[in-house]
C-alpha cells in the first residue's frame, strides 16, 4: 500500500486508547454510547494488565475494612498519598469487585465458597483477590475482552498506534492514528480517554511488556497536559533474573513471599531479617534496595520457593513455576535468582477524582494517570483496583459532559513528520542506549552526577532522532514497522527525559525514589512535583521543563 500524502479524516464519538483493565472497563461502562477502542497491540491481549500476577487488593476479609486498607496505602505512599482518595478507592473497590463477580469473572475461592485472599508486602491483612492462582491478569483480561467483543457499541481498532493528540485552545479535537491498512488518519473527537498503561520499557530490566513505551504520557506531555510525580517508579524486587538481553523479565509475585518464600543471599542467609521488622514482607522499595545493594556489588540474590512448595501451596502459583521451568530451573530443588526490575509508574498524567486531566475533553485512567493515591510507593495490587474504579468514574464523567458539536473546528493537523532516511539511524541501538542508561543511573539508586549524565545522553539522542525526520512521505508498506519503531522511540526518549529531570529535581529520598546524595526524607519535599512541557514545537525539543510544586 501507499501512504497517503494527506491524512484521511474520520469522526468518532468517544475514543478510548488502551486495552488493559482501565481501557476495557471504561469502554464497557460507556455502553451503549458509541466507543472506538484503539490499541496498538494485536488483539486485546497485550499490555501490562494481562501480566498481573498478584491480583486486586480489596478489603473484603472478615477482619478487614476500607479504613485498614487506606491506612496501609498511606503507609506505603511515604507521605504523598491522598488520605481521602485512598479511602474512597478502598470503599469503591468493594463495589467494583462485586460487579466483576456478578459478570462472572472466576476469582479463586476457598472450599466454603468465600473469595481466597492472599497476603502481599505492606498489607496488614490478607486482602488480595486473585484468579487462576497467579494468573489474575490473564483471567481478568480475557473475561473483559469477551465482554467487549460482545458489546455492539464498542468498535475495536487493534494494531493502531496513536501518534499524537490534536488539541486546540485547551480542548481535545481528536487524535492522529497510524495503522498498516490505512496509514495516517485524523480521528475527530471531543472526548478522548487515555488508558495506555505504563513506561517500564524505558528501563533495561523490566517486568513490563515491550509495548510499555509511555505513549500516552508522551502524547499528553506534548499536548501540554499537567503531569505529576514522574520520578516515582516502582521497582519490583523479585523478577526472575533470566535474560540479559532487555526482554521482559518474568515476575515472581510478592504473594509467594506472603505464602512463605524467602530471600537468600549468595551464602544462603535470610538477609531481610536484619533489614526490616517485616523481613521478606517489608515494603517493596525497602526490599528492592536491599537486593540492589547486593547485586550491584556483584552478589547474587535468590528467592527460595521451597517453603511454598513443601507446604502444598504450589498450585496457587502456576505461572511462577512455569517461568522457572522455562528458564531451566527447578524451584523444588534450588532457589531462583532474582533481580529488581522496573514495574509500575506512580507518576503520570495528573487527574482529578473523575479522571479529568488539565485539558478539556481528555481523561486518563490506569497506570498512565496519577490520581495522588499511590504517593511515592504503590501498595501491592492497588493498581488493578485503581484501574477498575477510576475507569468507571471516567465513564460516568464522560457521559455527563455535553458533546462539543464542532470537534475538529480548527481543521486537520499537519501530516506528522515522516522518516525517509531511517537507514542512517539505528533506532534499536538508540532504544538500547536509553534503556541501559536509565537502568544504570535512574534506577533504584540515583545521584545528581548519574542523572545529569543521562540527561545529556538523552538530549543528544533526541537530536539524532529528529535528524531522522524528512518531509518526504514513505511510499511503501514495508516502512510501517520502522515507522512505528520511530514513533515509540520518540516517546521513550521524551518520557525518559521527563522522568530523569523530575528525579534530578527531587533532592531527597522518599518511597521508591532514592538519592545516594540525599539519602534522607526532607519535609520541604513532602509535596507532589508537577511538570508541563513549555515548548511544544517538535523542532525545538531542547526545551527546559517548567516545574511547579503543589
Ligand atoms: C506482585 O504480584 O508481586 C505484583 C502485584 C503488583 O504489582 O501489584
């Protein structure tokens, strides 16, 4: 096929971008209103939600309550979680779970029929509802996907990449998509929901799928939306240390430690006992740092699953056992090598309690958004919960907005710059450089020198990437894969710069953000860090970021 020299124009009612739990639930909750659900993945089985192992934290246990749950959320959030919103989330989560159960999502149950509840780090009670043992994401997403395909008001466009939002006078007018059958399309709509997930792929070691390139965050940033808390990236302590090639690392769920698995150093000692009163179930950032201190000095760290297997609980963790066996390891006879890996972004596009961003007609929910609930460190299994609850709130709010009659009143945006000299730019090696630099200097342990060195690498890479642009449109379909790669690298570099800049500015240590040069928490920094890009011109990307405190 030939890419058109002009973009086609289409009009959509409501657009939801992303097919994780937040996108699917939002699209379903909007029915019977017409929704175009756009995802860059093939079908609805991509993204991070499908990989979620632990489950959904909900205060439904006999000795539990939303206020207990909220207290644990605040404790983990290290002073930056909003108490009111955390309590509302815990309360509304119970209703969201009830709806899923009513719709037939097969959560695991005990013999007496009650929901089985797992314990994860920093939860004072067992409260994690799961399905298929540690296959919760798979079970949940396949149930939701079936519902989506059975809902006639939802049109699914897969393999469709959103290049940018079109925003004029602070109002969304639509977005530009790229797909292999149609090339570029300007889709007019005055109501767009971003549910594009996280940014894990900007680090070399990550539990996220390769498609987590921060597309939603990047396009919201370019559109001028307010962003917040970008420095707070959660590193999961126990990814299986199997590959060194930058591919996604399998997650060994924290629920394994809740069920008795223990961390061992290379001499077989339980080092977490000396590190924290809660030992292996200490908050995630504490465990991740304890492991990182050892692995960065060349020592190996292991997770021993034998207490779980010996106590007859192996059937609860089919995915963990499968991942180990695939890597040629036998968890019944040897501890498994683990490493921390980029896992969940607490920061994102700033939203209010209805998921509204600072741009009219633009909502965000799920990992791309920051609601202020997770603070500096998300409590385990609060993310599927937040995705569910906020997706429903967003749907309600979208419905309450009157439709703007003249979306696209400012006409078609310009055709995006297109690469025609790709041969001279090695996008894959550019991506590898970003990811390795981020893991080395913007990972679990950070310092001004390292952060500044990464910023200069990123500025340089962005200039190289911009040189790849040419005004000539590519003429054949074979370019499509490379073009997509280019679009993702564009997002990765921008998001990496924003995260690094935010990390450099926060001169303290708090939650998941640890600065070797500022190892203590500072009261002056007990605040969120907002950010907007003040220069929207692609050709002028050596911008300074404007930062405001709130
Ligand atoms: C896990 O199962 O350990 C991860 C769950 C989460 O990140 O919430």
